[in-house]
């Protein structure tokens, strides 16, 4: 594929994804936040479906030797970066994807969040590597090195090269696990949808049993008044 064709393909793919995200109001922060705090799973289910599709797609490409999978060491720096990035997403009220969409819609707050995302990533990578953790650059070799707190490469391409098992096998295992989570959410939603209906029916039955109809109540009051006058 020529560079021009790659640029056109990237433009079409990016535009399509951007339109889908903008129209669906999808957000990774909402996918996790809403599930944990509000017990709503609309974005969570969308995230799981996207992860399943991407997992199968990427591992299929890797299995046939196509694509250019990224190789980077997983270590303490990875977990620290993910933790800080997660805090930033919550404070910004949006993930990077939805921040791009909101900035394109003219949201000034999203624009500033996007700008300082890049500033923060640059400064963190610069100072972490050369000030707070000097051995980091020398230990990022892809080989586990506990002294440097690096765990080595960790992706499907690495597993395929080390074990000889096609990457699609690992992708299928992960997809099955994600599918199990998706089905558990659907089951929880179905149970939640039935529970309010049951409580409402029970409340109505209790209400009708405790209080007689209005006509009966008025008749009882009239009878009491007649008895008292007699």
C-alpha cells in the first residue's frame, strides 16, 4: 500500500470512527464510571463489543504476519502512567476519544484538556525516564528485568513468537472472557428490569389490601355516624 493510499485509508477510518463516537456519545470514562457508580451499562457494553472486535481483528492480522504491532516494555512506569491518566480522565470528565469529539464540537474545556494531555504525557515521559527513574531507558529491552522493574514485552505478537502458538488463539481466549463479562451484564440488566416490576406489583397489592376503596370507606364512615347518633 502506497503512502497516499495509507493516508486515505486512515482518513476514511478516522472519519467513520469519529462520526460513530460523536453520534453515539460513547466515552471510555462513562463505560467504567457509570458501571461502578450508577449501575448503568450502556457504554460498558459498547466498550466490550469494541474490545472483542479489535482483539479478533488485531490478533488475526498478527497471525498472518500483517500489521505493525507496537512493542514496548510493561513495567512500573506503565502502571504509574495508566493510574495518572485515569485520574486525569475522571477530572476532565471525558476520555481522550470523547475529548477529541468535544473539542471538535467547540467545547473550550475539552480543548484545554486535550492540549494539556499532550503536555503532561511529554513532561512525564521526560522527567520519569531521566530524573525519577534513571535506569529506565537502559532496561527497556523487552527482556524481564526485575532490578529495573521491567516485565518485558507483553502482547500477542510476543506470545506468538515465544510459544509458536498463533496470536489468534490468545485473541480467542480473551474474546471469550470478554463475552462472559458481556453476558453477565445482560443477565444483571434483565434481573434489574424484573425487580422493579415485582416491587411495584407487591406495593400495589399491599396498598389495596390495607386501604379499602373510596366508596367502601365512605360507607363505613356513614355507618359509624348513624351508630353514634343512635
